[in-house]
C-alpha cells in the first residue's frame, strides 16, 4: 500500500522529491491533508500503522500521496471501532492483496473484517436514526411551546390564583 519495505525509511535532502520524482511532504502537511492531528499521525506511526516513506537530512518525516491514502484508510476504520491491532491486521492483509500474495486465508480474513465493518455501519445508522428522532421530537416540543401563548400562572390548572 505505501511506505518502505520492512518499515525502513529512506533519507532524502530537505525539500527533495522522492524516488521517480514522487512529491514528499512533511508531517504537518500530511496530517492536515489526511484530516488528522500531528499527534495522531505520530501515534499511528508508533503503533505501526504508518511509516513515513522517507526522512529528510534533518530527520523530518516525509510522506507521499500513497502514505496519505493509508492514513485516510486508518482514519476511516476508527469510527468502525477497530482496535489498533485490528487496523494493523487489515492493513497487512490489504498489503498482501495488493502485492498479489493473497492466499485464500487472507481473503477469508478480509471478508470477516468486511462483515464486521458492515455490521458496525448498520449499528451506527440505527444510532444516528435514534439521535435524529430525538432531535426532531425536541424541535417539535420546543416549537409547540414557543408558539403557544403564555397564560397567567394558575390558568393552566383552572384553579384561581392564590394571593
């Protein structure tokens, strides 16, 4: 999918283009374009989910568009509720699939993750529908209360006010 083989990053001069002129970006730009914080990107690196494709002479992490694709994939797994270990496994399985080294066991395991993701999406849709129903009822009650003329205290019960 992305990144160097066996997690070893190449070292490039600052501002250099990568292999075959691939554009490289530093962590701030990569994080912003992937919709993540720098802290989260570093956490994903420490967890083994992403490896920068290279480092500058100054030691700055350098990422490619392929790295961004991997980061976006990780970001999309988060709401599904996959653990870091599960995310790592999915990425490993997808790497095997992409490289053509996918066995039937790899395809079966990916199918299991796919089924789990579909189930979680169904659950999230149900939760969203429940939340939307609540908001709709709340709006209805608020608008009914706000459009009804206010009556003097005690008028709603039909009892006279006490002085």
